[in-house]
């Protein structure tokens, strides 16, 4: 069974540009989560989508946005890039429904570098 | 607000000696609890999860964790450390369905030869 996939692996942008990161969840998973992991910091929660709806959002400015498609894949968009947006962006998926014990499965991440 | 405390930001052990990584959480409910491992520049891998079936949970690579409700703890242990265990470890709590997963700040484990 294929795991969570993310593309691209690496992304280099300049300040002020826009970045688009993509995530495909494990087949059958309806929830997708996005996290930012900057160097030396833990995981910071960005967004949670389930069944196409945004369920929760972390403490990030509005230039961080995303969406979930009907096939449950997801896209994270970062507008007006700033140097401090440089980080590893991790996507995770899980089963939806009412299962509190449904764990997250993580992708390998997209390394975003802003110059 | 729910929170997760990992009491040590860095733990260093010698190869072959026991590992103890500590995790305490605050939760108003009976949460689900997880431990993840992250090797450098990689995604996170699930080590084990607490599902209320048993308080002692066995995971992959010889790791286990014990859920102690009275102490609100979920410490991770391994009897004998291996060089390949060197990584970052995250304790994660999900207070209830519909709520976010809450990540601890992580503990970096170093294994000395």
C-alpha cells in the first residue's frame, strides 16, 4: 500500500513569490494535516482538512492557505513568501470518522527554501 | 488548553544501555496517545499508540510505553539502545475526536558508541 506522498521534494523560491505544495493521502484516508517544521523547532500545526472541509487552523497568517480536493488530496499555498517561511513542510493523513485512536501517517515532507 | 510536556530536550545514552524518554500531558478526557520518531530530514514514523486496550503498549524496534492515568504520563522506554535509535522523538496527544493532535516539543536522543 502506498504511503503519503508529497511533491515536490525540494522547492526554492525568492522572497515575495508564491509556493504550492501538494499531498496525496493514503487510500481510504479522508483527513489531511499540514505542519511546518522550521530548523530547530518542533512541529507547528498549520491546517486540518477532512472530507473537503477545513476543520481547524493553526496560528499562521492568512497568506498560508490550502484546500482539499474531492479525491482527498490536498494543496498548501503560501503567498508573499518571507525568509522565515523556509522550513520542512510535512503532510499527514488519517482515517476520518469517529475513531479517536486513528493515528496520523506522515509523508516525507517538502523542503521549502526562500532566498 | 491541552498540552504535552517532554521533560528532556536532549537525552544521551551509551549503546546497549536503557532508554527513557519522558512525556506528561494535560487532558480533560481519556486521550489517545502516540509516540513518533523522526530521523534527520525525514518524515515522522509511528512507534506506538495507546488505545485503552492495555496500559503497557509495545511498539516497533523494541520500544514500549506505559500509560499512567494517575500521573498523566506516557513515558517511552527501550531496554537496550542501538546506534540507529539516534533521532528526534515526539509524544503526541489527541484529547478527543474532533480536536487537534497536540505535539510535544520533541526529545533528541543521542546514542554513544
